[in-house]
């Protein structure tokens, strides 16, 4: 059985990716659609690298199921608020990491989210 911290760590990143993809599909604004598509592509690789490194530190690969809830309300206001909230959640999560390599990948993820926030603010 995985530890709560492993489950929480992995579910945080999966929820982030799933919500970004759902917003990407649901938005009617092309600028936001494109920004979220680019963000998803960037984060997919970075999150994969991060979770693999995180799990690589574990003695045993945890087995568990994740349930993730995502919203399809993709108004510009909701998307912007979501991205801003994620930066705060990620900052809190980053503070719990004990590896500078993991923190470096998390910092790279935050930069990608902030770039998408900038593009979304142009709308």
C-alpha cells in the first residue's frame, strides 16, 4: 500500500494535467486553447520526469488507484484562477521535497505555468 504522501504527490500532478487538458478542450477562446495545449505538452514531459524521479527514490513502486475530479467550466476567469492556485499548491509541495533535483523540476514546471498565465492574461 502506498504512503499517503506518495499518493498525494502523484495525485496532485495527475489532477493538474487532467484539469489543464479538460480546460483545453472546453474553452472557446483560441488563445487560451493554444496556451493550454502548449502547457499540457510541456508539463506532460516534466511531470513524467518528476514522478519517475520521485518514485525512483522509493524502495518499492507503490500500487494504488487515483480518483480525480476536473471541471469543464473553462471561462478565462476560471482558467486564470486555477493556474494561480496551482502555483501556490506547487510551492507548498515543493517545500516538502528533500531533493534539489526534484525541486529543480518543480521550479521548471512553475515557470511553464507562469508563462501560460501570462498568455491567458492577454485575453
